[in-house]
C-alpha cells in the first residue's frame, strides 16, 4: 500500500487509489491479529458476514483463532433478524470446537 506525506501535516496519508476494499481489510486485520484494523474495516463498511477467498466468514476466523473480543464485536456488528450475527453451519466445513462455540 502506498503512502505519501502531505505538505501541511507531514503525516503519511493513504493513497486512495491503493486503498483496500473494507472486506479485504477486515480479513487482513483478522489474519494479522490487528484488532484496530478490524474495527477500522467495520467502520469503513466491511460487512461482518463477509467471507474470505476460502469461503470462511470473519466470525469463523475470529472463533478459530480464539479471539473472543473479535467474536463479540462481529456478533454485535452483524446484521440479522435479531440484530446480531447468526453463525450458520454453512460458515464452516468442520464439526470441531470452534464451530460449536460459534453456534452457541
């Protein structure tokens, strides 16, 4: 990602032409362990129910990585009938503990 310095502040500024899609930024933050990047991506419009290139949901990734704070954040941010994200069996291809924990 490219940055440039502005003349007025001297701080690096993200070049908008090279900015990540919010959903891509969401997964980059999840896989990179950067909670702040996840929050920024959600605020930038990343859907909490987004899936990565393998079809895994952000909620599944956070659960599989044992990141309860991110799980709660994604549950709170996700749209559903009840206002909370509902993990489904389709969001995972396994029957292991992370999937069971996400469905509870």
